[in-house]
C-alpha cells in the first residue's frame, strides 16, 4: 500500500493525476492537441510569419501561397498569423470565463446544497430562471446591454454558465453532506463555511474539474459564436469567430478563409471533449 | 398478521398441501452428491495480470444437506458460488479443477451446454432482495414468469403455483402480495419472495449468498427457520455462504472455512465449532463474543495482521504471518488438506497437535480489566435524559393545509449514564436508537424533554452549544468508508479536533497525534496516509482516534463494529475498552449484535418503536425476568455455538410505522406474551404500561406482573 519511491505529498497527487491521463489513449490525444495550441499561443510572436494586423493590398483573398501559407483574408492579412495570434485570445478568455463561472456556480451550489430549505429554494429558482432563457438570446441581451469587449464576453459567459455549475455542485453536495465525516465535523462544531469549503468541496473536485474541461470547450464555441455575430472582440483583434464571420462574405472566392478558423475552433473543442471524457472514464473506473 | 408463533421446537413436518413440481429428468440416485467441487481454482484477469481468487477448494454437498462456507470478506466465498453457476463475469475463469453437479462436470462447456446440464436445477439467492427483484414489475408477474417462460406453463396455473409457493415460505396474505410491487413489502418479505422464486424451479441445489445479512435479527431468525424447514421439506441441497459464525452454526450440517481464497478446514458443524484444528478457525472462535460473555470475565483474542491480497500471497502456508503456532517449516512448505480425523479436514502442518490439545493458543497479555473497571467506575451521573422526545415532521400528503403529522422517532425516553460506564442501546432498525444518540450529541433538535450533561443543559443543537461543551461529546460512526474525509491525511484528521478544541498547544499537535496513533496501535507511519490506503479496521481506528483526541467525557458509538469482519471487530472492541480504561471515558454503544452488547456494556437499554422497554445492568437484561420484546430478541440472536438451544419465539409482522404508533403498549401488536394476562391483554391495547422495578437498577415497561415474568425460563441454554 505504501507508495515508496514516488514523490510524496502534493507531488504524488500530481503524479497520480498525470498517470490517469496517460492510461487513457483518448485523454492523451486530447491533451496533445490542447498542449499544441497552448504552445502556439505562448510562442505566437516567434511562430507567426507576419504581423497579424499588417494588410497587403496585393494579396486580398489570396489562396495559399509560399508567402501566405494558408492564404490571406479580405484585407490582405495573413490567415496563418491571425490564427496563431487568435489562439492567444481564445485560450485566455475561455478558461478565464470558465474559471469565473465555476467560482460563482460552486459557491451557489455549495450554499444551496448544504443549507437546503428556503435558501436552496430561492437560489435554485433564480438559477432556473436564467437557464430557462435560450443561451444565444441571453448572450445577445447581455452584450447588447453592456457592449462588446473582452471583459464583457467573460462576464456574459460567467452569467450563462454559472447556473449549470451550481446545479452540478449542488447535487454533489447533497450526496457528500450525508457522509459520516460531515457529521463528525458538525459534532466538532465547525462553522458551515469550513464544512462547505474544506470538508465537502475537496471531495467534489473530480466531477467539477471534468465538467470545467467540457465547459472550456463550450466557452470556445460561445466566444466563436459571439465573434461571428459581431458581439465578440472589437476588430481588428484576431479572433477565430470574427475571422469566420468576415471570411463568410467571400466564401465563394476564398472558401479556405472560412475553413481554417473553423478547423482551429473545432480541433480545440474536440480535444477538450476527448480529454474530459478520457479523464472521466479512467478516474471512475477503479473506485 | 398480528398473531405470533411460539413453538419450542423449530422443525415442522412436511406440509400436506405440498404438490411436487413435475418429474425430474435428471433424477439421480441418492448416493451421488448433488454438488461436488474438486480442487477448484479461479482467476480473474486484471491489468496487473491474473489474480488467483480461489485455489484448491474441494467439498461435496449431499441431498437434503446444508453446506456452509464461512470466511471473512474477500476470502473468495462468493467466487466459489459464482463459479458453480458460471457467473464469473468477463474477466473470471476456472483455471483448474472440476465442478460436478449431480455427477456431471460443468467445467469446460459452452453456455448452451451448461444450460442443458444444469437445467434450471440450480437457484441462487443473493444478499440484497431489492437487487434481485425488478422494482417496476408486480411480484406476481415476476414469480409467474419463472414458470411461464422457462416451463411453458399457462398463466393461470402458474399464478396458482406461485400463490402456493408463497404460502410455503409463510408469506402472509399471498394472493394480495402477488398484486404488489417489491417496494410495498418489507425487506424480510422481499427475501421470502426471492426464496420462493428460487424454489419455483424445484432446484436440486439452492445457493444462498449472505441471504440474511441485510436483515434485522428478528427477521433473520425467521428466514433462517424457513431455510431449515425448506431443506427438510423439499430435500434440497443448500449451499449457504455467510461471514456470520452464529448464523452458520444455526443453519448448517457441514462447514467449510475459507481463508484468502482457499479452504483451510472442513468438517461437520460440531467439529468445526467445538474441535477446530486449523489455527485460523481456532482464532475465529476465540475472537467472537458468545452470548453471556462479558468484558470483566473474558477477553477477545483478535487475529493479528490482515488477510493477504491474492496478488501478494506469502510463500509457504498462507496463514503463517498471522499464526500463533507458526514454525520455520510453515514459511517454506505450503500444507496440503489432510484428514485429521474421519471426515475432518484441515490445511495445517500441525492440525493433529492442535486438535489433541498439545498446542494451545497463548493466553497471556490479557489486561486485568476487572480491576481497572472497579477503579474507574463511579456513581456520578454524567448524562441524564428525562422524557426526551424527538419528532420529525412528516411531509403532508395534501398540497395545502392538512394536519401536520409527526414521526415520533424518540418518544418519552429517560436514561441516565454514570461516569466511566458504558450504556448499550439495542433494538431493531427504526426503533430510534440512532435518533436518540443524535439528539444527545446535538445533530437533531429535541422536541421536548430534559437533557442534562454534567449539570449543563444540552437540549439544543450543536450549533448553539459552547465549544467547551462540544468538546466533551464526540461520536464514532458505523461505516468505515464514510467516517473519514477521503481528501485529507490521517494525521490532519486526528489533528483537527486537537487544534479546534486547543487540547494541546499548536506546536505539540503533531506529537500528540503520533501519541494517539500509537495508542490506536497504528504507529507514526500512518500519519501521512490517505484513508483509501487503509483497511476497514484501520479506518475505524482512525475514526475512534479522531473522536477521543480532544479527551471527551462522553463518546457515542453508533454501531462501530457492525461493518467489520469478526477478527477486526475483536481488535476494535479491545481498543475501545482500553481507551475507556485509560481515559475513564463514558460511552454509549449502539449495536444490533446482542452478544457484542452483552460483552461490552455495563448497562443496557432495549428500545422498541421510539421507547425504552427495558433498562438495567447487562446481566439482568440477559436473564429472566425479561420484557417480552427482549425475550424475542434474545431468542433470535444467532449464537456461534452449535450446542446452543434457544427458545423459539418469532415476532410476526414488521415494526409498525412510527407515524401512527399503536395505542397503549406499542409492542402489543406483536407481543407473544400478551395472553399471559388474565383478560387476554385487553389492557395492553388501551393503557401504556407502567415501569415495573425488578431491582433498583433494572426496570421493565410492561403490564405483565413481574412475578409472572420471573417464572420464565432462560432463553438460551448450552447443552453440554
């Protein structure tokens, strides 16, 4: 039973979690693609052959060539460089917005699930009301009200995503709070927030992490959609959704201009889904 | 429904109404054993390679015989059963040996051939009846299906046979039960339905895998009666799997003892229990308390160490690392099963010496608990609960308005506890014992009554108590897997109460935790372990360590050993005793095992439907005069001694709902002794009984005069 030879303490935890990932081929494939995009985002200035904002009027809607490997867009900007820089935006905004929605959702879910009764009733009915709106309509209303900007995109995704997280955390809390170690904490007279955050939350982290992975995928979709609808980042920021939107008008002259950013979005979303699925399967298999 | 059976002999003759079900094409002469297992070995494929779950298991079961396989969890009992019905799952396979059913080998055939060989002549009954019954089908449909689908019998005839079979298993009102869904009948009745379903095929072999483990002791006793009756009436061979030595002693003719995947001893039930010749069997017999043993006069000898993992078996004898008699030869050579005396087999190099008494188990290292107990015991009352009431509001069936209804989980209960003493609380599930304890510790709010702890009022929930008061009341829980937070190390979980109650200065917390770990026989290397790296017994010890860390005055134990194997149970009980002696802790101890309660407790409260019906010193509870309910409980408790004779008292029906408890004496609907009263017990239905004092400390809540109760015989007698 002793795990001698392996790192102990938090190091061991990380090691065990990583070994779960590598046990699953699906999760490994997902992780490789995600890491690829993360590296691209980090080394964007080195990798990008051109300035993503530089316009070349001689290359408008050009097909792939030696100079512009993936072609150029309607303003003559290099699509490859815009894709590379676009990964920075999306990989910053998507996890950030998910982090915010998980933080808000977890807090509400813990409170509703642990206290129960009237508090639970009020919190959950408000969240139900939010969930009752069609997602896209909700985005439109929020962005239309507060204006398109990076911060507002994060706010919108937090607002729309938090109820789902809260539902998940609440159901986990309802289960965990019946365990004897929660009774033990109560008989020690621990305060409710100690019990929620130190006794319950650490044991709910597995499903929350897996859910967050999937949510990052959805967030990428949402950011793409908002970009496509012109509610995302203000131009000329390289943004995959925005790129599809502007290339769409020229789809007959330069179909590849739509294809590349679409591929980028779907590869990242699929990778996140693979990663989350693999992780879930492996972590629940031998419990 | 409400009449009771009192019979002094358990066996009934064959009933006249029994109709045999068709001719048996596979009928064998009587001398061919129904089941013969020869050198069976089973492995499971895992990602770490093949794991040998069962090795070299041989036994035979004859017609009309009950063969029990007994052993602790994880020793391969169920795997043996599953290999007989070839239900090993995708990764299990029989790697060696034979399974002969009525003389034909079942090993090495396809599923289709097996079906022909076995016919439908092997039936199996599992532990949890709710898993065996389909919750969305009526019981009648499920039962009739067995006959209509497998035997092509017409619907109406099948239903008649099913009703008849339900009568055979003593199901009250069978025609009505046929129309119900599984959740509408009680657990004991569900298990009767499953048994009836198994018997519908007229099996030659009935395999029962822990069929009574999930049931209350009174229900268990009735199901065991049924098993014995069916065995004789149907002449079925029964293979009975259990971890409970008491149950096995009651049902079996022959016993096989399994340890770590192999059979270590097999013989008749008397030989195994009275003349064990394998050190493991001997150890098992020495670590269970027998009814009547108490902590002052006897000691439980736990088996040290733990069962080896099948992946990691010791060389030589598998029991060698835990054996008191181990010698060098045991480490080198694995013993074969040998016949110590006729029909008595054991897998030990020294079986003959153990049987003849040349080798005796060590008797030393027994602390003088009697002397310690006398030193500690005092007359100071620590806890006084008077007329306690805890009601739960039942959800109203009407949408709006309607009268509020209450589940009276604890109703008018008075107990007092003395410093350094242990109070045992016993009763069937749902009698309110857990609620009482939870109210005392403040997890539930009382509806009424006085709660006084060391002169302080404690009739409020834990959130309203002062830290000083909270520190004095701690709790040990039942389920070892849920008692510890899986995310934190052992050390931090024991250290938390120390920090919270400031029991020691912050910089000494670690040293104190290590000291407590030592007291728990766990050692410092457990400090950084996570709960999933511990065995059940170790988890329970950490749970106890956490409860006692702040040196509370009163520790409430809610079934602390019920989920543990017997050898581990003994170690945990000894540990609790030591803690109590060392710290002078007062304890309340909930348990359903009356032998354990008798062993461990000084005072006992017997609860029924939210009320205490008998209260007194342990020895007084277990001798006449009894409350009729106590008497019924004692007659139902399985005793790990085949010589034990118990009065046959079975309670009919199940515990009534606490939402509408019966009027007068709550036990009157099931009381087998009511008729002893001159008017046939009319008064019981109307008036709550008085508390009758037998001695100063012993009181009984009953209308029947003490003199009548005193004349009863003792429930349990041991025939020499």
